[in-house]
C-alpha cells in the first residue's frame, strides 16, 4: 500500500482584465435615408412603403424599446460580483447546454439564448442591455483583478405575423419553380456547404472530447517480466536471505507478473475543465451559425445570378428586336436609294449599325454562358444549360419587403448569432485561463495483483496491491506563461466583442442601404418607363418622316439607338432592383433553413 500527497501553495499576482470600449447604441428603429433632403419639414424618415399586389401597404412591426448601453461601476459592486468570471451565460445554463451537446451528433441544437425563439414571437417589451466597463488598458500585474460582468440578455422580442421579411420562408419569398429547384440542388451539392458540415462535425467532436477531461481516467493492463540481480548487489544479497515459503527461496532469475487497474482524476474545483468544454460547445454552435449564414448567402447568390440570367435573356430579345427594326430601316434606305431619293451613305450607316448590334449579341451570348456556369458552380455541378422561366422581365415582381425593427436582427441574422456565440466562448476561455492561477487537485489510485509466479498471482490478500495518492499543485514562481495566456485570452475576448459590435453595425447599415436602394430603383424604373414610351413614339415618328423624305437618316439612327440604350438601361435598373430585394431579404436574415 502506498499513500501520499503533495502540497504546493500558489502565489498571487493575477493581471487585471482590460475592459472593452462601448460601441454605438442600436437605434430603436431604422433611419431610412433615401437621398431625400430631410431638412424639409414635410419629409418624413419612415420606412419606404411598397404596394402589394392587392394595392394595400405593408405595415412594419411596431418598434421594441432598446435602451442605450449602460455601464456598471465596479467600485459599487459587492465583492462577490467583482470576483465573478467573464461569461455571457449563467453557469447552470452552460453546464446543462454542454451536457446536452455531448449527447448529440449534428442535430439542430440551439443555444440558451434561443430558448424563446419561435416563428411567432410574443411582441412584448424587451430589454436588451450591453454592458461597458471603463477599465484601464495598462493595468499593472499584481493589482486586484477587474472582471467584466455581463447582465443577462433577454432576447424574447418578435412579431406575430410576417411583418418582418426575414420570417418569410424562402419557398414563399421565391415563387419561381426553376429557381427553387436550383436552390434545393445547391443545398445538397454545394461543396462549400459540405466543407462547413465537416467543420461542424469537427467542432462537435472537440466538444465531446472536452467533456471527458473532467471525468476520471481509468486504465487497466497486465504485465510480465523477469529480473536477475547480481549476488554481490544489495538486491541480490537480500533475495539470497529471503524465503518465499519455509525452506524455499525466490527463483533466480526472478519472474514478475502483474494485473492492475489505475485511476486518475483531476477534481475540477475551479471549473476550468467544465468551462473549457462549454467554450468548445459555444464554438460548435458558432460553427453551425456560420454555416447557416453561408446558406443564406448561397441562396441569395443563386437568386441574384438567376435573375441576372433572365435579364440577359431580355437584353438578347431587346437587341434582336432592335436589329430587326434596323434591318427594316436598311431595306427602306436601299429602296429609297434605288428610287433616287437616298444615297449610299445612309445605306452604309444603317448597315454599320446592324453589324454593331450583331457583335453586341455575341457578347451577351458569352455573358449568358458565364452566368449559367456561375449558377452551375454554386449548385455543385459541371457546366450545363440552366432551365429558366420566360417572363416579362420589366414587370416581374417579388415579395414585398418589411424590415421590422433593428433589434430583430440579433436573432434573425446568423452571422450576428455566430458572433454572439464566439463572445460567449471567449468569455469562458478567460475563466479557463484564470483558473490556471489556482491550485489543481489530482487524485490517483491503483488496485491489482502482483506475484513472481502465476500460481500465486490471484491469492488475496497476499498478492493484492493498491495505492492512493492526492496532489494539490499550483504555480508559485515564474508565472509568465500563465499570465501571458490570461492576457491573450482577454485580448481575444475583446476582439470577439468588437467583432460582434462591427457585425451588428454592418448588418444595420446593409439593411438601410438595400431597402433604400429598392425604393429608389423602383422610382427610377417608373420614370424610365415613361422615357421609354416617349422614345418608342419618337422612333415611329422618325421612321414615318424618313419614309416621306421629311427627316434625315441620322435622326432615325439616333432615335433607334436612344431607344435601345433606354431599354437596356431599364433592364439593368430592373436587375439592380431585384438584386437589392434579394440582398435585403438576406440582410434581414431571410433565406435560411
């Protein structure tokens, strides 16, 4: 039997944590700026209202109050609050969540912050609080540690209907069956999604591995050996005098047989191992949210390229109609020349215009090929024809947009949820690094049988062996590596917080830009339609006057050229509008699964 213990008393000197700089407060509602002069008292900043098919206006969700960032004065806190480690979630939530993650494979698991998330949320008042700490960036090592403390964030805000387009399923938002088929194929065949799925599996395995580190390690084994000690050595001289039984000495050489089990367990006093597991679980969730964000971007890219393909088809049709019109003008010019009412210059100019547009037709054909292959790449297949619908592109309409309120971005956007998970993981990493300053308790033990002959091996208690030991070890001198790791974890935590702030700000700006773009481009299209109508009338007038020798061929050419350019510009503007609608839907958080 062997019993023992080792005790080492740790020193102090835990570095101070640096506090993060507060970001801008999230506004309670979107400040729509469509390029209008808002200095006029009659101009409002309300969200652009888009007419639906029935002619009714979209009603935006009533805004939910979101207070400004509040600061916590650490000097006024209780000592227990000051000693709280960094975390965005309570320990009980984290432990329960991590244990649940361990028992799952790649099933859809939500974080504790998502427990109230549903498609139809209770539109109750919500408090969404971020905490800022005004801590010095050059805190001296050895000063009392100043911890960052976060209040619980209540994410129970929402809507009762589809007043936010992000809650509209992509199968309803996109009505084109060919587009929906491409999206479904991409979700299965896209290589980037497959790569991210394997990253999720890796993160899940990492969480499972961390869950085993704070449990006892038990090993078992058997062994056999033989030893020959010299007669003129201490061991040899002692063995010469000993008897294994009356009148019977130890054999020479001496065999050795062993069957034993050993256990080792680091008692997780400071929750270092458990917090490491919870941090891995949060990274697992962050990886899943990262994949969800890529899915929304993939859906948006496929839709954007699909409607670009429809626009190119429409450009090709417009160009062909223009060529047909110019060919008729060329025939008229030839007839007038034969009748002595025209000249060769007019024929040559019309002929040159036809050739120019035929050349442009080949360029558009190449753009169609490249756009089709971009879609094929996103879908995960080799180049082939992309089936698509035939529609009047200019009059093509999509689902009406409704932005809701800014605070809904926190739950709708997968990239914001990913950043939130990484903030939580970084906070847990700080707790893990801090725990390394404290003593660790390790318990070890063993039980087995040991004998020089197999016949004596399992005789109890003669051949029974066991050991019990406990070690309490902590850092005492030269803690530079631990301090450096702790300060690095703090820096990574600040990075994750700033990244979260940047992600939220970027998402808000995206929504405002894209929704405003939809509004402005829609107004531009209405004006361009009127311009197009006037140009079509001018082409008819110029053709009639030219046939009656009351207008020059240059006027006909100019009118036809301006009409074609106006049609092309209208198609481009319509494409930009559809692209803005698609990207606004994605920016609001729509398009996920």
